[in-house]
C-alpha cells in the first residue's frame, strides 16, 4: 500500500478508538510505523519520544527482538489452545511466576486478554465468591470519581467518568462513587496530606454504610489514579482502606492495569505503598504490549469456594492467557530481571520529577504530581487561585493546540481533560536523564506558547 492509499484507507475504513473522526476528515491520521527504544517513527520517518509508552504499555521500550522471537517461537510450537479445562506450559509458568511476585497470598492467576476484561473478571469473582459463601446480596462495586477502569459494560459501570458513560446508559446497576485522592483540590485546603488521606478513605466507609454493608462486594482503586492526572494516595490511605474493607468484609481490588510491572518501580503498585489487596487486575505492561495479555490475580481465600465438588467460577475468555501472550509475558519478566528495571525506575524517579518540576515556573503549570515513571502536570488559568479552564478554553487549549503542538515538537504524550486539564507522562522504563531533559524542553516551549494563546 503506498502512503496516499494508506492515509485514505485510514480515513475511510479504520475506526479509531476514542477519536473524533471529524478531526481527520481533512488531515492525515498520524501513522506510526516503527519503534526503537524510547522512540517511535511515523510514516514520514519523523522521530518522536514516546512519553506515554504507547498507552502505558511499552515498559521495556520498542524494538526488543527477543520479545518478537519469543512470540514467533511460541506461535510455531503451539499457536493457540484454551485454558478452558486445559492448560499449556507457558500459561502455567507465567501463573507460577506471577503468584510468587504478587503480594501476600495472591496466588490464583486468571488470565484475560486485556484490562477491561480483568476488571470485569474481578467484579464477577467478587459477586460469585459472595454467592458461594452465603452473602448473595453483596454485589455492589465502589470506585472513585474520574477513575477509568475500562470500557466493557461492567468495567465502564465502575468507571467514574460520566462523559464516557452517558451514551451507553443504562449501565450495570449497583456502582457507587467516592472521592479520589486529588490533594491539590482537596475540599479543605487546611487539611494536611495525612488528614486528607484519612478523610478520603473514610468516605469509602461512609459509602459502604450508606449502601448497606450486606450489599457491597468490592472497592476498585488504582495505586495511583491515572484519570484526572496522577493522584498518588496519601500516606496511610491504603492502610485505612484495608481496615475498612476488613471491617465490612468488602474486597479490595487494586486495579493495576497501569501501575503494575515497574510503572511505580515495583512489580505491583500495592507493594509500592505496602498494602495487601484481595485482587489485583493487570494487563498492559505484563507483555510490554508486544502482544495483548491481562490477568486477575486473586487471593487463596477467594479461590476456596471453587476448589471442591461441582462449584466453579462460571467465566472465561477465548483469548485469556493466549500461549503467545504468556510466552512474551515470561520473556518480558526476564528483561525486567536482567536489566533490573524496577530498581532503575526507583533510582530515577526523583530525577524525572525534578525535571518536570522545573516547569512549575511557568504560569500555566499548577502542579506536577505522580510517582515512578508516571506523572501528571495539571494546567491552570490562575496559579494563585488554582482556577481551571472552562470547557471552551479547555477545548481550545488541549484539543485545538496542545496535543498536536507537543506531537509536532517530537513528544508523544497525552493532554487530557477528563478531569481538570492535565498532561500525562509515562515513558518507557528504560528512559534516563537525557529523555527527561528532552521532555522538559519540549513541554517548556509548547506550554509557553499555549499560555500566549489563552
Ligand atoms: C486502571 C485501568 N483499568 C482498566 C483499563 C482497561 O484496560 P484495557 O484498555 O486493556 O481494556 C485501563 C486502561 O487504560 C486502566 O487504565
């Protein structure tokens, strides 16, 4: 296909996700053709720094031929077999590895093909578990404002972003929202970080009480909430949530679709903040995106009702734990170990943060926040009052200017206004100082220009 045919076919036949197709009625869709390390290249040969690891996915960087080779070898040996009452060696081995890496007694690995399916599976397991243990009314799911948990109907119902849900109502009933951990916009500015964390955690207890503890199955939380622009949890938050979950027999689901596999410098985000979930959902970085794979990792306690007699977890997905995905997942873990990527992230987090914090001298930068290789930059109209942009300004600024300007300047990242306007950065875990500096320089130039246009 020559370039001209390709751009026309992209416009006419490829339905891009979460995309205003009208934006490409007259302009060409950016087409990325290859990647190497932390960079990707478009169809014209132009190079970009991948500041978002694709979509929080490409942990080990692009162009790792050993992952491609692991995939090819597995496809040649056994391309496909289901995990429906059968198994294959790579899924067994990866489940074994993950069970040992996951915190505490999270021992049972239920593979999926992606993150939404992992979240869906976790909610179904929570419901099924309580049905099998004499608490059939425990069905509801609690999650946080603005949190993204996926797009399938169950996961979408748990998602806390009205703008993504309104076209699809009625959704699955029985979900409840509680405040997130946006300290920058805490309800009372006199609260300390710890006080705010306790306050936010206690809203979960309040929601459980309000709904009736007998009706609540699970609370879904990301270690660092992505949507809204990287909200780390205050110290003590997750410990308090754990106490609350234990008090009411509610399952704590750590949705680590973004935060697992080194994003926060640990295999699992729960370990970064020292809490014990009942279930971890993960995907993305598990294979560094070389092929799709996700998982729900559940505690031994949750597997118990399904270990005897005729009972079963009546749930499955054709491509869950695909042999090629499992083989690449194992090869990906080998790279993590060999290159000690988690330690690399831990050693460089403060340096990355310090480069981004230099941008705080710009009038448009309200706050830089995040952890690991996962940061958000909140943009404001007035630094002193923290006033944000209205919808029209946000539209002009983010869609009309920033996303494209950053890309044109050689930085692929995301300008997002699903909460307050933010720029999200989550580069491959192999990035080092030169990449942080490049990001800072490009952001500085583009944000300075953006301010002039407001
Ligand atoms: C926290 C979280 N949960 C679930 C999902 C859904 O994952 P997927 O897009 O693989 O279905 C995402 C995707 O970004 C996510 O960030």
